[in-house]
C-alpha cells in the first residue's frame, strides 16, 4: 500500500489526542505508511461557511494541495474534516466558477487533487480487515457493541459514501472481525447534537440522553464512534447528565481503540484513561484487565 | 433557490435532530422562502440551531438542499441585531478568529471565550477536561498563517468589512 497523507485536524491535536494516538499505533502495526500533511490548516468546520462559501472551500482545498505533495490519498479521521475536504474537492471538480476563484486566490492552478478517505473507510477494506485478523492477539468476544455513525453519511456528498447511508454496516463488520457482537440497534445514524455542545448544552444533553438510553435498552456494553466531536459530546455530556441524577452511563470507544485492543496494545497506551466514562466494565467483559 | 418544488411533506422536519428546540421548523423555513418571507427566516433562531447534519437534505424527496440554504442564509443573517441566537453566532466568530490568527483552532482560547461570554455553568467541565489532557496549553499553529489570514481578509471585505 502506498504511503498516505495524514490530516489530523484540530481535534486530534487536542481534545481527541487518544484517537490520534490509537489510530497511528494501529496504522504502524498494520504496516500502513503515513506522513502528516505538511503545514496543514484548520478545515474551517461549519463556521467558515457562515461567512463566505469561497472561504470554506479555500480552507479545505489548501489542505488537499498540501497533501498532494506527499501522497495521492489523504486520510481524515474526523467526520467534520472529512466532510469539508470532500465538499471542497467536489466544488473544485464540479463548479468551474468556484474553481477559478479559489485558484486565483491561492495563486496556483488546481491540478488533480488527492482522493479523500475517512479513517474508518481505510481500515475496513477487506484487505485491511484480513490483516487485522491476522495480527490480532485478543478477541473482543462477549462484548456487545452498538456502532454509532452519527451524521457521517448524511453530511458528506454522495460520491464519497463508502457505505449505505441509512443503514451503514462498516463499523459492524469491523466489530465482528474483532470478535465482538455488533448490535443492530436503531440509533446508528441519529445525530448527537455535538455542534451545539458549547452554546446550547440543553439541546446537546437531550440528544445524548436519548442515544445513551436507547443503547442501554438494547443492552449494549459500549458504543463505538468514528468522530472526535461525537466522542467528546457523548462521553463528556454523560458526566453532566449524572448531576441530574440519571444512572445511565455507557463507555464510548473510538473504533481505533477497539482495533488497538484486539492487536494487543495496552489500554493505557490507547488513551483509555482519558475518557470520562470509565471503559473498565466493558473491558472486563472482553477479559481485558484495566 | 430551488424551493418551488417543495410540497410541504414535512420529512425534513421529521428527520431534524434539533427541530424540538427550533422556533421555525425546517419545512416552515422552506415554506417561508417560497413566500419570499426571507426576513422571518434570517432573524430566526433556527438558522443557528441547525447543526448542519445534512439529514433534511438527504431525506427530501425533491432533492432540496435545505442544509446548504441555511448555511448561505447565515452569511446574510450574521450581523442582524434582531437575531436571537447570539451565543451561537459568537461561537462561530470566535472559532474563525482562532483560525485567522493561528491557521488552526486553538480550542483553549475558544473554550474560555465562549464560556466567559455565557458566564455560567459549563465551567465545571474545564478542570476534568484539563486533567485528562484534553485541553492544550499552547496553540498548535500553521506556519503559513499569514497566507490564511489573507483568505479571511478577502471574506471579511466581501461581508462589508465587518470584522468578527
Ligand atoms: S422534505 Fe423537501 S419537500 Fe418535504 S417539506 Fe422538506 S423541503 Fe419540502
Ligand atoms: S441540517 Fe440543520 S435543519 Fe437540516 S436536519 Fe440537520 S439540523 Fe435540521
């Protein structure tokens, strides 16, 4: 497999350090070479577009141009970065007016841009799943996992859907490969309200409360996510909910942490102590000491 | 905008994860746009409660991209004093200021600015987040932040020079 350009994005450099850590460990163990996108910038998230659509595209496209210097594939682990990079690419390819303006602003022709992949996409191709199985040292057998995709597919442009948007199964296939039980529960693609986490905590809290209680009704031992915003919101928000005397709690894993556990990495190295809801109970079910 | 084909089926509102908190529901936004009552839309809180999840656009049987329209309308609504969603607008502006200066988001400053503006409860999350190494002390910066600042300059000028 050729070397990929790795675009961590701002969250993986701060609140989601454990996603970064576990993902890179897994890539290295599986022999997938990567290089960080040279001098990457923030993708602009949802905010850049509130000022100007061209600003939103330029911020995303600059990263694609930078990535192209090291690879034809750029890897985005965050759903929001993934959306911005794919939308930027789509705009340059399908909107000649935008392409012209952005090229003029950046002072360069926008030659072929790299392809954009989400980390979940890259790590669940049949080849990589085989490899994971080959290198696995532990099975997550006994662990009931509710896979949670949030707005991953509703947000991204259609050509970039790597799974069925209404009933995705990529995470479920991964969980089965790792030996766990993937629950077929109804809230896989319910949005967690993460973007309102800081400004309308009341709204985010209601979303999280609902997702957590449904997962518990389905007797899940944990939730697995592929986005730093979902993680921050689902994990941290539960702590606030306890203040309101709700007993409900469920640990939230990044998918890369579950792969890491199966590959035999120590939970500590995978950043599992950084979570607000302790994953201890779930790890015990899979026979992993924490 | 392509709102004419909307038959008011309401699927967008049914799929919206935050419609319960909105003052005008997603299908009502489309209806108001059909009636060319933009004013009511750009001053609504809904415009800023939308989390851009894209559910409405992907379920609409007529392919109406409401999420995209909301994002476009925000550029118009940004500086209306009557807008009811000050916290959300300030959050976006702090976020952008951070990118403008560092090329990346410095979440610590963002957090502090946002929480200070609200002056209330969310503060108690700060210490546990810090203790878990989830808040960095120094910003992560892009070397070409001047180039990025230039992109912002053009965008602000287009908005009438009103700097966030
Ligand atoms: S889903 Fe589409 S057609 Fe139905 S009300 Fe919403 S915008 Fe109109
Ligand atoms: S994009 Fe906005 S309006 Fe549409 S469903 Fe999501 S939150 Fe609701």
